[in-house]
């Protein structure tokens, strides 16, 4: 007998990528990666630079132990700065390994070597040549090995879709044509498709990028969880059309950018650069959101691992009791909405009778619900049924703190919950969490009325706007006392 109860569709349906070329389009990668695993170019470059600095520092320390430490330290510092000046962290799409390594070596040796020569008078004369040769050789070998690794990593991340941002265009206009041309030239973004409400006037393709339908088709299109940003390209005078498009698309969690047709060429080129977010073009000014996402992921990994170790004995005991309490598997999995509307499979301890499972949450749990088992009532009331979601957290599909993931197609009464609040999808602008701001403010369990849905969405959006490392720690600290003191919530 299986230990896992599965929903009817066990995995997120994959997008068909057969028919490369005409079917896939001229600017669509061979493989699509969900936005939650996308890497930000500037953050990656900053990590590469930090690791280069650490490696050079270790080499410098090893060499300088025999000579003047201060002189070598200054040379190493200026040498690492020289890597940035010579664009050693700019990995062009067509740049070969030899060219990249040559630029990195020239940057390091010119900057570091010049500073070293300036400091040479302060070193003992007999040792100057030997010291310079030793430091230069070991530093060059170390950086060549590292940058070969960086170059290969960038190539791999671009191939599997983790580095290059994905965009869709709304409006098959002349500006869209120029944008597609710019992207095809520099390959710093992927355009997955074009949508246009005026299909009778729109072409089938824009420079090989397929027109996939109108904005109504876009709202439910399977490609949207893979989209980083939506770019609206409309004539500059069509203000009312822009307003209507923004109003229609605001229900989506995706970032929206506006490229107004008819501007000057310089301004339009700058807009293209911002839209593409040129990966690894610069190493300075890492966006705040990138660091916030990094801190949140680090918090999830550290705290989540500790929590899993501490909870393991309890989880084993719960699994045993469930098997003794009622026939059926121990675990239950359900398709739910994750970051950017991606469908993920969420794990729970089974709390309902196996033959009465409701993977689509068409009927939410009510007081005295006969579908819930005896042990199920206890683990639901204490939220112990959620403990297996620690595996979702460690896998990167969920976070410890965030909006609670709702089942795909969940209904409030006879109406799909997502249709009750225009901003419902805004709660998917962050990874779903095991606990959250809504949970510690009483919005826990089913949302069986339109008012309950609106309140939870409002609390979730408020959390997303305020999220910080310290707020997450506060929510985690408040979760247990809130659960112990909450006897009104039906779960």
C-alpha cells in the first residue's frame, strides 16, 4: 500500500516544447524554469566577486608570510578592483572562454602589478623579483580556475533558463517589433510570446515570436508562472488603452513594465536595457529585493533544517498513529498555488478518511466534519499536519513565513475563491509559507465566506509589503502561542 495520497494530477503539467523553431518561437529557450528559481545577474556577479576576493586573499596571505604582508594586501585589493574595471564579471552571450579569461587576467595583472611595483621600494631588494613572480603566478592560476568555473556556470544557467529573464509583450506594435529585435541581438532576455486584444489586426508572429492570443487568454495561460515581467507596448497617444490594460492585468502577480511607443531613441534604448535587466552587466548596486530574497532563503534553509531535525521524532510518531487510526496512506499531497501562480505539490499528514479526500478543496472543512479522522482532528487543530511542508521549504517551493498556499480551484461556497477579490493573485508575489501574518491574526483555516477571503488577502498583501528578516522572526515566535490560544479556528 502506498504511503502517499496523491491528488488526481500528481505533478505540475509541463509545457510542451516539441516543435523547436516555429512552434517555440525565435526568442524562447529550449527549457523554461519557474521564476522562483531565477537567479539575478547582479547578485550572482556580487557573489563571484566576493569569492574571487577571498581566493586572492588566501593566496596573498600564503605568499606574504615570507615577505611584507601590507604591500601584498594592498596589491591584492587593487587587483580585485581591477577585475571589475575590466568587466571581468560581464559574461556576454557570445563571449568565449579564452576571451573572458584574457580580460580577467589583464585586469588583475595591470591593477595589481602596478600597485605592487609602486610598493616594491618598501620590500627587501633581493626578494622583490621572487616575491612578485610568486604572487603573480599563484594569483593568476587561482583566478583562471575560478573564472573558468564562473564562465561554465553562467553558460549552464543560461541554457536551463535560470539566469536570463523571461518576458511577454502586450501589444503587437512597432515598439514591440523593435524590442524583439533588440532582444534577439543581445540575447539578454527571452520573449516567450506576444498578446494583443486586437487579434484581427495583429500578425501571427513578431519577428518569429508567436502571438498567443488576447489578454483574456493571457490571464489563464500556462506560460505565465514562467514570466518575470509583462511589457506593455502601445502607441504613445493611447492613454485610455493603457489604463484599460493596466486595470485588466493588475490581477496578475507578475511585474508589469510600460514601454510607450513614440519616444526618443535614447530613452527607448534605456527602456530596453531596464526591461532586459542585462544579466551580469554590472557588479555594483545589488537591488534590495535581491538581498531580501537571499536573506529569506538563507533563513529558510537554516531554521528549516533545525526545525526538521527537532520535529523528526514527532513526525515519526504522527505517521505511526495515522497508520493505526485509519486505513490509507500517511501523507497527502495536493496541488496548490505557489510563487507567481506556479502550481506546486504541497505535502501534509493525511487528516481525512482516504476515500473522502478532497484534493481540490471543493468543500472546505466545517465544524464536526465527518471526513476528518480522530487523529486528524488533533493534528489539524494543532497544525501538526503541516509539518511535512518543511520538505517543501527546503526544496525552495515554500518559505517558513508567507501567505498560506491555497489549493488550485479552491471554492468559497459555490464560487472559486480567486474570483472574489481582484487582488487575490497579489498574494502569490511571494513564496507561500507554513505560517504567516494572516495566521497569527486569526485568519487561519478555511475561508468560507467572501469577507473571510478579502480579510486574508488584505493581511497577506500587507505582509508582502512589509516583509523583513525581523518580521519573519516575530511571526515565527508568535505562531506557537497563537496556535495554542486559538480554539475558534476550524481546521
